[in-house]
């Protein structure tokens, strides 16, 4: 990887490629985190793909400059290591949920995680993408989304989903999100404070870039 990215808005999925050409989501990254944990952890490459799901902006810095500053600034390294722990715990809890719980509960969990990372209660999403994210058939998503909408928890139309009853949606999950330690939870309704924080740390070569386009049928990797 040649650069790392700090999303200011929108969010991206970390995808594991499958032998049949499909992808399975293993994590979500929004304004609470960074894209490029392999660089932070001194890896040379990352076998996962990054796909922007909700367009936004991100701050980009060169991988070499980033490593230098992490080595120079213990406070920055500590914060980023805490984020790495939070992200890996998210991956583990998602795996546990996907392996043990029904599609309704898994969909409710995923929608809450996406809701945490956007401003407002509505965001673009199709049944096809949700099926890929959760590793289930599209028909299963149609049934699960219909049940959540009938219960008044979400509203779905024309490729957009709105969260209409967050407490009710939380009650519909398997409880994986409720069991997270408070220090590992994303900020309440993530906001774009990344620029101010990073500029205060004087990270060099930091520039604002678009973080992607609207989702397409395949992943949109960030190099």
C-alpha cells in the first residue's frame, strides 16, 4: 500500500475475495477509523479489498510519511492502535453474528453499523449489495428487509434505506453490538472531526480527496 486514508464522511467496506469471484464483507470503516491498517502494523500489503459504499471525502497521506510520524509521535500511535483493536473486535463480532444468527438479526446489526457512520437517517443501499455484504441470497434480504419495514423499524424504497426506529432496530439485533465495551464503540453518530484532529497532529502531506463514487456492481479498490 502506498497511502493511508482517513474518511471524513461516508463509509467503506473491507471485503474478503472468494474463489468464485464474489466478495464477503468483513468490516466497515467510517469517520471513526482509517483505511490502511496494514501500513500501521508494518505490513507490506493487504489481501482485502476496500469498496466505498456511501460517497464522501477522505484525508490521504503517503505511507512512508505516515510511518515516520507514527514512530515520532507515541500519542498518535496509541490512538491508532486503539482503533485497530476496535476494528478487529468488530470483525470478530460480525463473524460470530453471521455464524450464529438469522438473517433478520444480521441485517439489523449491519444497518445499525452503517447508521453509526453516516449523518442523517437515510443512505443508499440495494438488496443486491446487502446480500453481498451479509453473504446470503438476495431473496433472504428481501424477506428480512420486508419484516423490518413491516415492524416500522426501517423504510426502504428505490435503493435507499431510512432508519425510522433505531431503538426498535437495536432490540431486533442479536445483541452483539450491545455487548461492545464503550471504549470500542464508534462515536455517537459519527461526525467529520478527523481533519481537525489530524491537522492538529501536524501529519505531513495530508490532503483532502474524494473517497469514491456511488457503489457499483463490483468493488472499487483504494490503492
